[in-house]
C-alpha cells in the first residue's frame, strides 16, 4: 500500500440538528485501491461521500483530496475536484427528460470536455464499457433498474475521473444485475486504474470488489482492514454485521 493517501478524512464531525452522524471520522484512501464502507442503515455512510465532493459541509475536521483541503473550497473551486472525483448515486440520478446520450454528455458539457463529435465518440465508448452499446437514443423510462445504474456509471466515467464513488450501487437489483455491477466495479478499476470507494451493505459486493473494508460504528470509522483482516477481526459488532448481511447496526 502506498504511503501517501489520495484522500484523507481527519477528525471529521457532522451533525444534522441533534442527530450526530460523525464525532471523529478519520479514514485514509490509497491510490488504486477499492475501499468499501459498511455500516448499519442510517449511520451516514453516504454522508461521507457527499462531504468529500462538497455536497455537504463538515462541522469540524479536515478532508483532503489530491493534497488539497476540500472543506474550505467554494462551489467554483470545487469544479476541478468534481472533474477528478465522480459519483454514482444510488438511484442512478438520471434526468428523465434527456436521452441516454444527453445524460452522459451532461458532465462533459459542464466541464467543456470537447466538440459535439468528440462527446458523441466518448458516449459510445463508455456505453460499450458498461455493456450497453447502441442505447444512446433511449430515455431512462425505457430502461430497467440495472440498465439505469449502468448508464449512471457510464456518465460517471465519461470525464475520466481519478476516483469513482459508488453509493449503494447494487441496492434494489436482482442477483444477476448485482453480479453484473460488481463485475463492472472490478473491471473499471482494473481497466482505468481508478481509486474506488464503495458504500454498501451487501456482503457479496464487499467480498467481491474490496481491497480493504472500513466499518462505520458509533459515529466513527471503527475498523479498517483487508478482507482477511475483516474476516478475522475479533470485534463482535463487526462479525455480527457481516453475518447478518445488512442493517444490523443502527448506531448514530
């Protein structure tokens, strides 16, 4: 594991009113790894991703990405960061009124990526990478849940990010599509050399895609380790969560 993390959370605190989500969140993410974040429903796993991209502000602590402090950046200053860090939202977050092609072009246009012809070529390329060629003219309403996730993933990788954030990528999918999405996470990490952070409660996903696992417990990252270390860890709350598979813990 490289010595210098690509992303670091140090002593992060976050609350929504009286509900404290994080008291002292500290976590390092290293270049080229796939780190999965697990924890009970409602514990704030997705909040971590949104704080990293500036969609939510921190109450205290520091977040650095690519050596730059994130928490003090303005919306304009966040744009270069958001070009390097792409996020696949749980629902896919597609625009229903736009075609598949225009959904994927949305971030390309936002970042002035190239000419219309260059964007068309990039759309075709990333749709091929997620196994959905020749679907440019379809609308989201014509897609299954699994297909919507894959279009969302194509949009995420279109701008050639260094880091991909996956927010519950397999939620609501059948076993075949879960395996397909897990395969894409692995394949893209290998093909693109990206760093991946996966928020999930699906243990099959955890043990399929992870290089390391981080567990949110009692309002902090209470454990990090490899898959082998995760299986062998002596913490009862960690083993209970792994064996239960989902939603066992409700802390924070």
